[in-house]
């Protein structure tokens, strides 16, 4: 191993050790071992630095040179460079082979050319042959140039002479035709008008229209200062300019008239199409339609027809303005209706507050209604106007005058409210679901009512009726103490006989001033003893009139016993005598129905002990 290989090996060893130390440091080997190895490496680096410092400069320079030499690289770098060198060598060998083949072909071609030159007779002399040919060609070109120059001069002289002759001929022709053009200059205007005489007749069938057009044309002649006295001093160019100006103006007027006539024809076709449309025949007078179909083909009648159409347009615009006012009135009325409904919706929750004595339900709102997005009056009016337009457009023409053209009042109010709120989903309604225990307040969406049991449905229906009856009484200015109304339940015990639910119904109805009347065909008195008043009815027949009546068979319950006790204890406090007239007596005897009963007439739960 020589000094160069030894130095390369030493540098390689030091680099590998340094890389190993760096990897160990980055890999975070155990703390103690890491610190020990780091200290050893640092000490070695310090020793090497000191040893290098004591070396002469020649040694350091040699070491630096060795470090930069190719042998100082790692094995992978040397392998890569060796592979690149081998590839470059192969490429050079291939290129050298290609160059040899090209040189061989060039030598062969040169030998063939030399052999061909040697066979020439006389022998080929490049300098002599080229000089002779050049002199001959130069002489020929010089002679041709002189000849072409002479021909060009002669041709130029001939062209100049020809131009002079042509100018003279043109001047003669102009002089010859000047008088002729001047004489017919004024006549040209009239001839131009004659070319468009049909157009003039169409535009103005009466002679006054043609005379007016002629006056306009001659006015243009005067504007151009064309007169008999000035024709003698007018140049041909000026006369031609006048003729072009006048004929151009006439042609432009004719073109404008043709365009206007085409536009009129398109408008006439459009009016014919509108007049023949079946949808317009019901609202336009028949006489006007007939005139639109017949008079449009006669231009003389257009002026009168246009005046009538303008008058009709003013009338229609006035009617449309009245319709707009009526529509605004309808929109305002619907807006007031919608706002009233929305106000009632908000009041329903207020009147659904449950009375005390119901456990956790006490004081709760049985029905809660929330309007998520309530726009202002301007947005409500715009939405209602759009909905009214949609409803009006959906009405068929044959049913427009009938009362059934629009939906019934309830459906109409519902559609208007939904349209004003922007569609479904803006009103959230929830109710408290009846449970076995009143200690649980469970609110469900009204869309889930169909999943309730029979007893739950009956209880919800009774509570909703009480809420709506209380709202109606409040709007009418009636007080709850005077009683709101009576609710008759048709045999509810077949599917809803749960005692806590019935108690809840009675308490809420009593708090709202509503009398509940439960009807049933059951004769199970122990099961009905929870009610304070039980009235038993039976069907009876009058022996004299054979009329059938529903009569009271018996009365049970605590209310009856308390009423009897009160009657026995206090006696009669007051009496009233009512005298029937003869007419009332006759009417009473001849009209069927339930006969008048003296005494108590309560037929259900009175909501209290009275």
C-alpha cells in the first residue's frame, strides 16, 4: 500500500467514524454511553487538531491535496464515477467507429472523382476553363443589358406619347359630353323620382303626396343652387357631383321607405297573429278585431285605425290601473288577514297555559308555537302579491266568474299564511304528550300526534279544544267565569277510559270554563261514579201524538245529592211565572223535539259542585 492509498484509507476511516458518531448522537443512544462517546470523540478531534497544527505547511498542503483527490471519496462515489467513465468510453468508441466509416466513404468518393477527371479529353484545367466561361457570359450579359436599356427607352417614349394622345381624346370626349350632361342634369332629378314613382304612389296614393315629394326634390335642386342661368358656367365635374347627390338622396329615401314598409308589414303580421289568438277574442271587442284583420291591408285607413287603437290603449291602461289598485286592496286585505292569523297563532300558546294542581304540568303551556322567521310588512305584501298572482293565473277562464274559482276560506287562509312565511317549516308547534304521571313534561312535535294512543289522542283533542275555545272567548270579550261553552264527547270510553287522563281533561276544562259531556252506552254505574252528575236517557213515544222523544230516565251522582240537600235545607228562594201566548202554545204543541223540562237540565260534568 503506497502513501496515497494509506492517506485515502485514513481519511475514509475518519469520515466513517465521524458519521457513526453523528448517527449515534442523532439516534439518542443511552445518556451515559452517549456522553462518554461524545467526550472521547471531542478529545480525539482536539488531539487531531493539535497534531495537525504541529505539522509543517507542506504536509498540510499535501493532506489537503489528497483529501480533494478522487481517491478521497467514498466507495459509492468512486463506483458511480467509474461507471460514468466506462459509459463515456463506450460512447467515444462508438463515435470513433462512425467517424472511421465516414472517412472511408469520403476517401472512396475522392478516388472515384480523381479517376473521372483523369479520363477527360482534353485534360481538365480548372483555372483556364472557368476563366473562359466567365468571359463569355460577361460579354453576353453586357450586350443584353444594352439592348434592354434601348428597348426601355423606346417603350417609355411610346407610353408618354400614348398618354398624351389619350388625354387629348378624354378632353375631347369630356368637351363633347359636357353640353349633353349639363342639359339633362335637371332632368336627371325628375328621372330619379320617376324610377321611384311606384314607391311614391304606395306612400301617398293621393296626388298631394306625390306633389309634396316632387316639391322636396326640387327644393333640394334649389339648395344645390342648380339653375338655368348657372348651367353655362358649371364644370362637368360639378354637374356630375350634383347629379350624384340628388340621385343618391332619392335612392336613400326610397330605401328608407322600403325599410319602413317592411317594418310595417312585420307589424301587420304581428297584429294579425294577436287578433287571431283565441285568448284575446274573449276580452277584445269583435268589431275591433274585424277592423284589425281588414283595415291593416289599406294604408289609407291606418291613420284612423291608429287613433282608435291609441284611444283603446288609454282605456285599457286606465282599467289596468284600476286593476292594480284593486289588487293592492286585495293584498292589503290579505296582509291584514295573515297578520291576524299570525297574532292568533302567538295568542294560542298564551291561552294554553295549564291550571295549578297538575304537578309538573302546572303553569306550563300545553301548546307552544314558534315562528322562526317573521318578515316585515313589505316582504309579506310582496310574497302575498306573488301568491295571489299565482292563484289568479291558475283559475280557468270558464270558471273565473264562479264562486268556486278560488279555494274555500280555510284552505285560502292556510295557503296565504304559508306563502307569507316563505313556505313550510317556519312554524314549529309542539305539545306536551299526556303520560301516566304528570311529573314528566315531554314535548313532542304536532306531526307525531298520529302515533299517540287512543287515550292520548282524546286528551290532546280536549285540551286543544279548551285552548281554542278560551282564545275565541277572549277575542269576543267574554270572561271565563261566565262559561266558554260545552263539549260533547261521543262514547269516548271504548278506547280512552284511563282515569288519570279523564281527570286531566276535567281539570283543564273546568279551569277554562268549559262543560264536558261524556256520552256512552255503558250502564256500568261503578265505572262511571267518578263523574259528579250522571243522567240516564231513554227513548219514549207520546201516546197521543205518537211522536218519539228522548227523555230523562234518572239522575245519579254527587251533584244530584248535593242539589237535593241544598233544596231541602234552603227551600225555594225565588219563583218566576212565564205566560205563553196562544200562538206560542199552538206552536209548542205542533213542533216535534225535546219537551221543556222543569228543574235541573245539566247533562254532564259541570266542572264543579254546582
